[in-house]
């Protein structure tokens, strides 16, 4: 497992050191690394192969070699919660030692503050934060993976606006808080990028469903008009479910049933915008029962 440091993180660290904040930067680096190691350790315990940990200017990311966590909401939730729990656990343990008078140094206080802050911040219910992954894992079974992903990214805009508003209020109150503005801007930019690339997430999710095998999961029924494009149908696909799509004519009558497998194969053959009627064979439904 490799650890990759983003060049912008090095530039940010250098700037902080020039501003005489070397201690804070060093502790922040360790806190973020431990956070990502928590994700990686749980992912490996669930059978995933971790390719690398990438440390970014505002956090980090664990890259997997196999599997898609979105296909198994329980795995995504467990891996997502692991990082914040590492920071919160370290922060509270250190806080208990500090309260007992065993340590009161600046480094110790910084360690407690940063761990607690990283843990709480990452639990906010929006992507790309861990709280957003927990929200998606909880909602994807009912509203579909794509819709849950988009909802978590849109929530990031709300959280971003709150952070930036807090920064503006702090500025006019005479206590400028650049961190709130920067975090708000970071969330807004990453949410915009995430929504822009959401189709890639959906394709990765569908590829994960296509490659999964094993015991039978629950069947989930969907209905779609004959002229509905396939991209709108797959937006409703949920993890841990096998889908049967009832194709409806203009009068709302069922004319065919299309299997999930057929739709996913159509997606990977390039038929993303093809109407679902192209996969339909009404004669199947109209055939007499023997």
C-alpha cells in the first residue's frame, strides 16, 4: 500500500511553515494519515485490496484495486465511519489525559483539537465527506445509487453556504475566520466536480453490479415508460437488489418486463440514451400460458 502526497499539499505545508505554523501542519498531517489508515484497515478487513492512500490539501482518499463499495452499502458505511472514529477516539483519549493534568503542552492541545475537528467535520452529511457516504449508503437502497449520490453532493452546497456565511459573519464581527471560507469553497468546488462527473460514478457502480456474483439478493420492481431513456432507468438502480423493469405503454399498461442484466449490458454497449422500448419484446408478455 503506497502513500501519495499531492503536490498542492506540499505547497500548502511550505506556506504554513513560512508562517511559523510547522507544529500545526505536522500534527495535521499525522491526523489525516491516521484517518485514512483507518479507512484502509477496515476496507482490507472486508476483503478489498488497497492500492494507495492519497493525501490532499483538504483531506485524503483511499484508492481500491478491486470492488466498488457503493455496491454494498454496509461495506461503504463501515469503511466510511472508520476514519472519523479513529480521530474522535484519539481526540477523546488525549482529552482525558489532558484533563487529568498529564499534559497541557501546545502540541498536546493541538492534537486534541485537530483530531476532534477532523472527526466531526467528516461526519457532515455531504459528499465527498465520510458523512455523505454514510448518507448515501442509507438512502441508496430506497431511492437508487445515482439519486442518493446526487443528493449528497447537493447537500454539500448547503453546508458550503453555511460555512461561507459563518466566515462572513466572523469577518464583520471583527474575528476573521479564513478557515471557514476556505472549507466552504472547498466543499462547493468538490460538489460541483462530483455532480459533473456523476455519470462516471454510475458507470462504476453498474460495472460493480455486473461483476458481482453469489447468493440471490432481493428483487426490486421498477416501472418505466417505453420512451424513457435507459440512463433514467439506471438512475433508480439500487445496490443489493436485482431489478425487474416493467415497461409501460402510453396507456400505462405493462407490455414487457426487462431484466437488470439486459439494461446494464445496453449501457456498456453504448446505448445510454436509447429508449427502453428498444430492449422490449412485448410478445413475451402477450404469449399464452401453457
